């Protein structure tokens, strides 16, 4: 897996928080020096939508979540256009949201988002800026950290377990000769 700091939403965001919405530490700017801003104030860089291989969106739990109650976590990808002065506008558009993951699924290694980078939904402008929004529901989280990146070439291993779908090694019963 290739991780680029310019495409990192969060290296280790601590989501031990009360219920509510929390934005990613970093906003990814798809514009930048030498790239034009188009007439409708959108970014001008294509990050590989429809390419093969395409960029991947990967949000993974690095410290297990705990809560005194039935806490849940949902992750939403959001985009925004340029306000005309090189900064995001006030209103962010939501593109894709995960299900609200129950506490039992928020274990180390769980991939909350593990998908090809989506195209903007119909009616939403191609963005210049991207961020993630984390929604904690149900109860306060007392521990939990995630890492969130746009990557190419994920490190893929088979999922193991029936509840939390964490990455594992080879499935039981398979011998790999070295």
C-alpha cells in the first residue's frame, strides 16, 4: 500500500468523544500551484475516477473503540468547491456515508471505508477540497482511533471472523509452501 501525506485525512484521529460530528484533521486540496481553478470554482485535478487501478478510500481502526453505552460510528466523505480565494466554501456536500457501525465492529484492523474513490453524486460539483466527517451516535466513545487515507494499491489480505471482518492471514486449512 502506498500512503502519501498529501492524501491523508487523518494519521491517528482520536474519536474518544461525546456524540456529535467531528471533521477530519486534514482537508485535501485537489487544486494547488499551477493548476487552474475553473469558472464554477471547482478544482482542476482528476484523482483517478474510472482509472484502473483507481485510487482507494481507506479508513481503518488502529485503536479499538470502547463506550459505556451503545456507541456507533459513521464516516462520511464530503467535497467542497473553491470560494474564489483558494479556500473551501461554507457548505460541504456529502457524497457517501458508511452504515453506523456498532461498537462490536470497531475493533483494531476493521476497515470502515474500503472502496474505490467514488465520483461526485449527480448534482454535486466536482470538488477542489475533500474531508471526512465522523459521526458518533448513541453514546460517548471512551476510546477509539482511526487512520484515513486516499491510497493506491491497498494491502489486501482475506477478511477473518464473522462479526468484525478484520484483515487476517491465510484462512485456516491452507498451507503455503515457502
